[in-house]
């Protein structure tokens, strides 16, 4: 049998401790599958005394993850600390420079420094594997990098944040407000004490930036993503969406267009009958649309110790099975040096259908004025419905518009015009509609 693969784990929190436990519990199966043992020879975390629920006594302890990354006692460095700078970045860089393979679950690090790290990995002939960084346990990186050769991706989109999907699912199922759902999600451990990063779309944007690079062979551009979170989604939107045959999801979407690549994260209406609309709760999903394959949808657990550990261990097993001298697949599908610059399509040129919910004064002429603003901007309407705004608000009406395909620029101009006309009693709500099978 080949020599054991020696791994060093930096970070023994939710994911790191799960990885150590699964490596222990599944040692015999992994040895059979990989043709060699996988042994944890070194570990690092902040607190050496904390009980991790797994005996790591045989592994050498390092206070400093960079020292662990450089030790000669490991073949693979597993980074499960998190963060886009500091010890995670320094240790991953040090490990690659020392010629160690790296496995990480760190989307923030890859979104910011992924291309630079990939260049080091490719120069050193080692692997930088990161399946767990996007959609947790779903094997989307391998699918895009290795199983879709020859396909030209036209669009990739997904539900990439379990916290947001959990909140939207409960809002719809139970008719409760965003704030009440968020509080419950925090109590149940599905949302952080400071939930901004998740609910305002930053986490989705990090993951999307990695998918965009894999889909289109472009350099990662995590700062060039149009972003809107879910905190202003109300029961009125969810009910109106349902009446119209749609469900609201926070999607990350990357799409090739004539003017460049769109990267956007925002609440989106998808047809209730579409497959992605059936993805509920903390589950994640990624849809990949290509010229040969059509639309492929992968769904599954996007977070949690065991699901994330499953992806990390798949990455470790790939390294255990790889043979010295074998040419590895490039980190982002194309050699890092050949990734093209990212050509951004302006959000104003985005084309699609729109849902617009307006709360207006109940007076004559309002309906006609709204219709005129739409016509002035060449927006053709699929439907326009007027409703009572509610029992307490007899002086107000709700107008719900659904447009045929138009542009973001036209919608913004029309809504600005309606706002200036002085008919609105509240800010207009605009939600983009996404085509989905
Ligand atoms: N949790 C998930 O469901 C999930 C899903 C997908 C991806 N990820 C990614 O996986 C990574 C780890 O997430 P997590 O949820 O496991 O985080 P976590 O529970 O907060 O664990 C972080 C670990 O890093 C250690 N650490 C922090 N600073 C350190 C330093 N300077 N030196 C050495 N160790 C240090 C901590 O040590 P102590 O324990 O001693 O404090 C802790 O063990 C992140 O990049 C995250 O984005 C997580």
C-alpha cells in the first residue's frame, strides 16, 4: 500500500472538528477507496484546551497555523479558519509556497485572493481544492470544473445562502414578517448574531464570484457584483408573488450578455412551478445552463459541520488518489494566468421582466399617470392590478404591475417619474423576474 497521506488541519470549529471526526469514523472506507491511509498529523486552533469532541492527541499541536502550513510533517494543509486576510491567507499562501496541497472551505479568501493563490498552486504543481467553499456539501465545483468539458455556460444561478432561503420559506409558509423570521432563525442557530453579511447578500456574492470564474473563464471579480438583500421583502410582496404564480428567492445570477457578464445578487421572482422554486429552508441549489446540456440543477445541504466536511473530505480523497507527476486540473478550470479579465455588463442594461408594487393615494388620475410613465419608457405591461391597500388604509391603494421584458434603465426611469409625480405614499418596490425551468 502507498504511504499514508498526512494532513494538517488549521481551524477546529464547526467544520474542522467535523472533518477530524469523519476522518476518524470513516478511516477504513477511505483507506479502501484511496488505496492509502489518511492520517491527521498536525492541528491548529486558538484554544489548545477546548474539547473538540474527537481525540487529536496523536497530532502535533501548532499555535501558529503558518508554522503548521510549513511543517515537513504534512502533505496537505486544510484551512478551516475563515476570513479573507490574516492567518487564513498567510497560512494558505505559505502552504502552497512550501509545495503542500491545500484544501479550504473559505469563500471569502477565494473571492478576494483566489486567482493569486491559484497562480502559486499551479506554479508549484499542487492542488488547491475548495469544493466546500460554494454551496457546502453540493459538488458544484467538480461538476463545473471537470464534468462539463466542451459546454459553453450561458448562465449560472443559485440559492447560495441557507439563512436567506430559510427566512423567505418561513415568511411564505407562515405569513410572518421578515423581522420575526430573522429572530427565530437566530434563536435556532440558522442566522448569526450580526446577520448583515448573509441577509444583505455578501455571502451569496462571494460564492457567485467563484462560480462566475468557473463558468466563463474570467478572473474573479467579487467587488463588481450588483447586490440587494432581502430585508425589505414584505408579506405584501410574497402574497402578490404567489397570486401571480411566482415565489421569491434570493438568487445569485451570473449571465453572459452581449455587453459583458452580469453578476447580480437580489431577491428574484421565479415561477412557482420551476425546480428552483421547490428548494426550501436551509437547502441550497445551483442551476447551470449550457449550450449542450441545457439546464442542470444541483441541490442539497449548503452548510453545517457534516455536509461541509463531506465536501472537504472529497477534496482530501482526490489528493490521496492523485499520483505524483500527474497533471492536475487548473484551479478555476482554466490555467490561472489565462483567465480573461472580467468584462462587466452594466446593471442598467439588464433585460428581463419586472414586478413593481406601488402604494398610491386613492385619487383619480393615478392609474392613468402610472400607465403613461410606463408607456413613455417603452415598457409593455403583462398585467396591472389595483387592490385595496388594507382595511386601515382606505386613502391608499396598491397597484401591482408585471412587465414584459424590458431594461433596468427603463424601469428605473419610469419608477423615478412616478415617484416625482407625487402619487406614491411609500417607496416603490421593484423585484426582478428570472426565467427558470
Ligand atoms: N460552518 C459552515 O456551515 C460552513 C459552510 C461552508 C463553509 N464554511 C467555511 O469554513 C470555514 C470555517 O468555518 P466554521 O464555521 O468551522 O468556523 P468556526 O466554527 O468559527 O471555526 C473557526 C476555527 O478557526 C480557529 N481559529 C481562529 N483563528 C485562528 C488562528 N489565528 N489560528 C488558529 N486557529 C484559529 C478557531 O479556533 P478556536 O476553536 O480555538 O476558537 C476555530 O477552531 C470558514 O471559511 C467558513 O466560511 C463554513
